[in-house]
C-alpha cells in the first residue's frame, strides 16, 4: 500500500514540475504577458476595406475582413446572405461608408445591437441628388481623408489599447493623401467653371473637387438601358452648355461614350470610381493618382 502511495506522489511531482516547465517556457516566449485577444473588424465594401487596412497597418491583434467581394462595386442592391450574417455575428466592429449606401443596416442593427458601428461619412457634408444623398464621398480626396480620420477614431474607441497606433497610421496615410490634394490644385485652376456631363453619380464629387459645373447626370450601371430620348437629351446638353468633357466609368459607360463622341465634339474621360479592385493597401492612392493624371492631361494642367 505504501508503494502505491509513493508511486502516486512521484507522479504528482512529475506532473507539477512539467507544468512549471511549460509555464516557464511560455513566459520566456511571451515576455511574461498573456497573448492579446484579437479584435474582429469587418468592413462593408471595398473603399472602406482599403481605408481600414491603412489605419490598422501591422497591428497583429486585429482580424480585418471585408463583407462583400472586392469586385462587388457599390452596395446599392446588395443583399446580405446567411454567410454575411454569420460573419457579422463574430465581429466586434463594423466599418461602413454610411449615407444610405449600406441599405441593409437596419437589419444588421436589429440582429446585432451590441455591434459597434463606425460610419466613415460621419460629419461629412454629403452632396444631394434630387431628394437623396449622394454618399460616394471617397471620390473626393478631401472627404476620403475625413473618412480615414473617422475610421481611426472609431477603431481607437473600440480598441483603446492600440489608439496611438491607429492614429499614427492614419496620420501617415493622410499625409500621402495630401500629396494628391496638391496635384489637384493645378487641375482645379485649369478646369474650374467648365461644364461637364457625368455618366456616374460618384463623379459629382470629382466635379466638386475641381470646381466643375455639372450640366447633366446619367447614372450608368450594368442594368441601365439607355433610351434614344436620353441620348438626345445628352447631345442637347452638350450643345446648349458647350460641354467639352464627359466623365464616365469605362465598365458601363463605354458604349454611351462612343455614341456621344461620334455625334458631338465632346470628349469622354474614363475615370476609376475606386469601388472595386485588389486588396493592396496603396490601391486607392494608385487609382486616384491615375484619375488625376487623366484630368491633368485633358484639362491641360
């Protein structure tokens, strides 16, 4: 019987010392600190993901995920799937553009009342299209800069342990946006006051940035069927307002653009609406830089 107790005692000692060894090894590897729990941040669509990606930077305690596919484009007709709702159920923070682009927010708020929402358009004076807000604010470099700052502020409130890192990353990114704004000044001086026609409502923010006067707007997308009457209206606006330039997205506006260029002296400038692309953190900077280059070229800046 004594041998049995002795055996149990020895085994307990072995287990105890083994546990102490593993604990010591863990402390050595982690510097005596417990690993921080990851915070899950979900963004609604592409422009918000790229902005958040730059704010988060290399913060290794953040899991950043985009809700929609990077090629989805704007979310006007986006429908949440069960997989989307499952993703949001695991999120701590949901970064959205706001201004009505995420039409599903009422459903999300009702399903997950504790989910922290960061609205990038908060405090931005959105443009108006008839009776609705035009929330494509990321197409204005100045407004996009405010969106980045709003995201940094929201993430800092949700994750105060990394507030300094978020704010520092946002400051660095906004510094690079300032470089784009400097280039815009020369285009503004050359383009200001000229009449333009828009084939995408997002380009109202481009017109605002460069002091352009919008004569006509036709919002083209994959489901838009253009009538002969609308073609006639565009041509009439070109003639009446002496429009030299039309801003369009090549994906959906090329056919209409070809028609207008064939029937008038107006030139179509195809710009990137920056609502889809790859997940590289410089993709907005690169895309907007190319947009500015095209405007510099056509407006003679």
